[in-house]
C-alpha cells in the first residue's frame, strides 16, 4: 500500500508573520530595478520554507517572488494573502503554475495601489492629522503622540484583515471586486473625504494676511486686508495653497524646493511689509 502524501496547511500565525515583515519594510526596502520585490520575497520566505521540502523547490519559489513588484504598502497585504494561498495550493500538487502566481500579483498591484493611496493616504491620514492638529497647536503632547499611535494601529488592522481575507477568499473575490465597479466607488468616496479634509486643514491652519495700507491727503486710509476679507475671507491662504498645488501638478513633488521657496518668500515679503 502506497504512502499517503501529507497535506501541507498553513496556520494563521504563519500568515500574520508574513504580514508583519511586509508591513515593516514595504516603504523602506526598495530596489531601483524591482522596487518592493525584495521585501515581498522576504515576507514570503517563512511561508515558503514551511511549504517546500527541497532546496530546488524553495529556490524556485523565492525566484518567483523576486520579480518586479510595487503597490501601496497596506493594501498590498491582500495580494500577499492571495499569493500565499496559491503557493499552498501549488505545494499540495494542485495545477497552479509559476506564471499564474506572478500574473495575479502583476494584475492586482496597480488597481490596489490606487485604492490604497486613496483610502490610506488621502483619507485616513488627513483625518487623523485634522483631529489632533488643534491639540498640537495648543501645545498638548497628544497632538504629536496620538497620530503616531493611531496611524499604525489602524493600518495594521487593515493589513491584518486584508491578508487573511486574501488568503481565505482567494483571487476570485478580489477580481470580482475590481470588475464590479466597487473599486471606483471606494476610490471616489475616499478622494472626496480626503480633499474635504485637506481643504478644511488649509482653511484652518494656513494663515496669511497683508498689513498694506494706502493713505490719502484727506486722512482716510484703505486697508487692503479689509477689502480682501470683504471680497472673500481667506483669499490669500487659498491663493497660496493653489499656487503650491499647481506647482506640484506642473513640476512634480519637489517638497524641499517648495519648503525653501515658502520660507524665502515669507521672509522677503515680511521685510518689505507686504505680507
């Protein structure tokens, strides 16, 4: 009687360990040639070692996950979960090819990057900052401490949920989500929330006024800031935000250059008595 092949099965701890490795290094370990492939491969290593018995199988599996990969660091966890599920199926003799594993990663990394950027960076981050900025401006330590606690807590919870659902539900559920129009609705909603929060932050915390006054021989004075307040309160802060926005759209995210320019313009206009 032939010996029965033992089924290889991963547990929740194995999958969570992969999540922690990817979460910790997704935005740090980037190869210029293959971007996040290094940390993705590192996150898969504990799982692959448990699934494959021979050095040849393990080597081939590691090479599969050293191909180009780049997506948003939190939402990339669902791709991780799917890849782990497919590797487990392959290790158990199911008809899962190398090309299928690489293909699902390549096909999902773009759409999920868009979703992650819209939800994590354009909605969650601005909301957290807007909640605790008043604490920071009033000198409370909570303004600096709480975002450092809440942001990791929320994003770790999202990554944990995504990787385990990706592993459990597999590629079909994600593909149906992407093709069902739900992704566009989620991204649109997150963008609206994020833009609303950024607009509120700009209106509340960007403060620009002008001390310019014009006097006449009759003794009357015209205060420029009073006129601007009559036309549209907050017109100067709004103009500054849009100038920076259009620069970003036109030239790209040169943040140091923008910061130095803002400082230089502030000092010069202050010395000249313009702003």
